[in-house]
């Protein structure tokens, strides 16, 4: 059965089964990812994996307030952007539509790509049929780089070194801050670190409750990951492509 067929079957399921699906997806980000997959990737089969479970578990810990600063290192093509930048904010808005999100990447085109996918998911018939009574997207502020909702939440997409948004966030997220092809340049790399320290990391609305998430592949010993680990205070979820022996255990037991 294709993903498109799966989506159609969800939309036409008996009311009782639909209520069960909705409740499971509301409670569990992992279940939300599984159900939402046919919408954001209709032509690609969903393949579960332990790396997906690990990222999901730690993002849920951020939502619960158990983790405040999360650094995720994972190689490319492991679904990191879809999980962190597309699916997670749409899921957290189910219970907390008032939360405000700032997203950045080394290129504005990447931030915009994920913003559009997140908005598409939220506006999908599946999502609206389950949670459309909780909030709606604002008509007067609904663009590729920013969309607001009726509960005062918003999602803003910007880029590393781009113009400061002038807005604050409850979730400060950075997805791939470095262009790997430029990672060997000391000046460009330092500019990225300065941007994080001076601009992006200072945009939190309430330091007591806000959370920061950085997800990226390692590209240099002195990249943003190395910078944050040197500073300390970050939960580090490191998922190498190949097993490198036992590593550190995170605070939630991974």
C-alpha cells in the first residue's frame, strides 16, 4: 500500500479508530511522526530506526522541560531536519500552540524549505481534522519565512548571519549552522560562532523555560558543536554513522 493510500485510509477510518489515532499521536511524537509521514513524504516509505527513536525521545524531553539545551550530532540523510524542524514544532503546537519558534540554518533556502513543509503539514486535512479546533494559522501573517497562529504562537525561519528577527522565541533551533564546504575557513567558521553567541542564543523569551536545540553533522573540531561542548551545559546526543564503542549516557538514559 502506498503512502497516499495510507493517508486516504486514515482520513476515512471509522470515528472510533480515528479518535484512537488522534490520541496516540497527541501523546507520542514517535506516533505523530509515523502518522504524519505520508503527508510530508507521500512517495517515500517510512522506515523506522533506532536513531529516529533516540532523537524523538530527546525532543520529547525538551518539550517536557527535562532538557533545556540539546545538541544532536548525526550524519546527513538521517531525517534530522524533518524531525527537528518540521515534525516536532507541529506536534508541540498540539498541546502548546502559544509557543514561539525561531529556526535558522546556514542558508535561508534550507530554513524556508523546512518552514514550508511544517506549514503544509499543519494545513493538511489530516492535521486539521484531528487538531483544527485547537488553533488556526493567521491569515495576515502566513508566509514562507513566518507564520503565526490564533494562540499567539509563531514559527520564524532565518539564516546564520542573516538580519536579526527582532523577535524572541521559546524554542531556539539551529539546523546545520555550517556549510560543510566552508568549514575549513577560520573566518567563516568564527563568524558563525559569533552569530550564535551574540545573536541567536540571546533571543530566548524566558531564560527560565526556553530551550535551545542545535542539530548538525560534525564538520570541524572547532565548529559550533565543539564550541558548545567546550562551553558546557549541553545535553549531547551523538549518533555516529558507524559504531564507535560505548559512549556517554544522556540524562534520559540513552
